[in-house]
C-alpha cells in the first residue's frame, strides 16, 4: 500500500508508522489488565484512551512527511 | 413532563431548523446538479470536512447504543475505542486514492467507481444494493437515539400521538435536506459537534466528582458487573480477546465502505483535506471513549431503566440540573439529524446513479437526475420513520447488525479495486454473494449476534461474523479469478489509469 511514484519511494517508509497503532491496539491480550491504575482508571481503559492521541500524532507525522506537493 | 429541559431542547431545535433551510445559500451552487446537491460541489475544506465527518460518523445511535453496551456487558462495550483508532490510518492510506479517481472521472458513489474500474454493471449493482440495504436500518436507528431523549423528557404517549414529536422532527429534516442537500447537514454538524463536546466534557468531569471519583466508580462497577445475570466484566476476559479485536478491526474496515462516509470523503476539496482529517478526527474518538464510560457510571449510579438505551439519558437527568439535561438531549437529537440527512442523501445518490440512471432512464438530464435524488431522499426517510413506528425495534437493530456484515463484503471490489484490477469481475460478484449469504447465516446461527463461534480444528473461536464472511469472500474471489483466467475469460475494460489515483486535484 504505497504511492507508486519513484521519486517518492524513499519517503514511503514513513507509512510504516501507521502500523504501530494497529499492532498496539488490535490484540487486547496486550492491555487487558486492571493495574497499574492512573487517577483510579484501570490500565485497560487509560491505555486505550492514551492510544487515541498517540495514533493521531503518528498519523500527523506521516502526513507532514508524505504531503502531496 | 420536564418543562425546563423541553424548553431548552426546543429552542436549540428551532435554531438548527432555520440554519438548515438557510444553508442552501451557503457557497451557492446550482442545486439542480447532483454534484452540487449531493456533494456540495466537492468544495469542503479541512474544517468543514472535520465537522461533517465527525457529525456523520459519530451518530446519535452510537451515543446511545455504545454506552448501553457498556452498561449491560462491561469491557466488551469499549471495543468502540480501538475501532475508532484503527479507522484513521486506514482512511489516511486508502481514501485519497478514491478521492482522486472520483474527481478525475466524476464518480459520485463507490458503485460508479466499481463500474468504471471493472466495467461490470452487475458488480456495480451489487455494490449499490448492498449500500442501500446497509444504510436504511442505520437511518431508522438514528430515530431510536432521538426517541430515547424525547421519552426522557416525559413524552410517554402511546400510538401515533406518542410518536408525534419524532414525526415532526423528521418532517423538518426531510424538508431542509430536500431543499439544501449536503450543505444542510454540514452547517448543522458544526452546531451539533460543539454541543456534544460541551456536554461530554462536562459530564466526564462532573459526574465522577459526584460519584466519588474514578477509583470508586471502577471498583463499584466491578462488583455490579459480577452481580449481573449473565455476568459482565470490568476488564476484558481472555476468551473475549479475539471477538474484541475482530469486532474492532471489522467495524473499522467497514465504516468507510458505508455510502454516508464516502459522501463525506468525496465532498472534500483535496487529498490533503482527507489526510489532515485522518489525523484530526480522533478528537471525536476521545469524546466517544468518555461517553462509553458514562454507561458504566450509569450502572454505578444505579439509574432505573426500561432498556439499556435509556442509561445515558437517565444518568443526565439524575446528575444535571434540568436546563443542562435539555441542552444535552438537544445535542443528541440534533446528532441524529446530521447522519440521517447524510445517509439519506448517500442512499439517494446510489439509487439515482446506479439503479435509476443505469436501468430505468439512461437518457435522463442532469436536472432529472438531481430531482430524482431529492425525491428518493424523502422516500428513504419516510421509510425509516415507518419502520420505527410500525415494526418492533429489534428489527431495526438486527438489520443494522446485518448491514455491518453486508457492507464489509464490498471490500474486495472497492478497496482492493483501488489498488489493482487483477480480480475478474464475475469472481468478485460470486465472492460478494458467498460473503453475503455466509455472513447472514452466521449472524442468524449466533442468534442475531455479531460474534459467531467458529469451530475449527477442535478449537472454538468467537469472532466477528463480518470478518469470517470476508475471508470466505476473498477465497472465492481469488480462486475463481485464477479459474476464469485459466479458462481464457477476459477482464472488463478498465476506464481508469494508474495516474488517476494519485492526482492532487
């Protein structure tokens, strides 16, 4: 899944960053725990909520690195 | 009757109604062109697209049903969060290609694209019908969200009188969608989204304060879930891992196959608008996460409900002063109008472009085409209303569940189609058919639940039926493509070329 433009080939590796959220969130075995809690919120909940801005940030980075001219 | 809440509710409702009718003048275009009525001339920039897609994807039904799932089952209900995380990287990579090719060839629906790519009227028809079938119950369910808040304000009449507020609200919606097209939901979405943000932020910090803090809420929830029959759980248990992950992934892949999501994508003004929004739209996901937890708070607060759908409205009434409850209810009800309008426009576009123009009146003028779409948008809404008023609620809920399974079966034709035209068109049609039938079978076999327990090599694996059906769909499409190629059958003529998918404007 990359842009088929030879001049852009190099910058396409940035797209791999998008896989991070996929790996971090799709398998709940990674995060289905109660502890450690944050402000009383179990890990299961705060981890997933934290992944929302992290994933947005990663998408933002990929945007700036691969922007269409 | 809760008069304070009702008054605030009505004031906001009147405000958006006026706004809806005035939207026709916004960035004025010739509304007798389908491109203008149904896609607002493809001119929406980053900010408007953000509000429009936010209002479109995070619907009133979501706002009622997701916390209801949390209220009833616990951790499983939180799958909405990974679901919305997975959507955006996918949108970022795939949707700019659809935007470019659609701009180049004037495609208004996904079905238009499939027809052009694979030169198959049958495949295009399959995609159009799937889209319409999946959207109809979704529109009906927006009414359920609206109904929940109207009842919470004290309307409990039975029969047609009891449904009167709903009928009035929908009639108004139908009229301004007819006259203003996609511009109406876009302008209303701005108001709605701001109201939702205010409501949820206030609720998320104020309600835990009243309930004794987050730590206490989660501890109390743990006990409350354990005491339920069947028991829920506060932390996801290992036998639900695959179901949770596959529901999140399947729902994420399906969301942007729905006609109303594609309408939001195609109405934007550039590829970069879509990419930027993939990074900016997660702000709504955070709001959705907060909202989902309100379902748990309703359980801890011990609100009395007839159905789980009443959990959040009743929580608001118990915790907030009446005027703020009225504000929150208006936010949810207006939240039903935006997606209902966009969905009916999207369904109307599909019918007009891919059924009416293709099979009934091939020589129609642009004006006739636009007129037809406007009429169909009315019919679709009347149909949805009748559905909710005359049939048991379960029908709409079950159909929406089936709709999610069905719409994912258009993935090979649309999404893989954006990358290559390797698949044989008839192989795609047959793969789609197998996916539709097997997905429907699995949903019924599971007792109209979205998770189906697959028995494989002695293991039992409960997972999202849409994903299992999609795997079958792919297997059939791939095997048959090899077979058809071996038999010497040729692919249809592709009217698109590689560069069409990358052009920036």
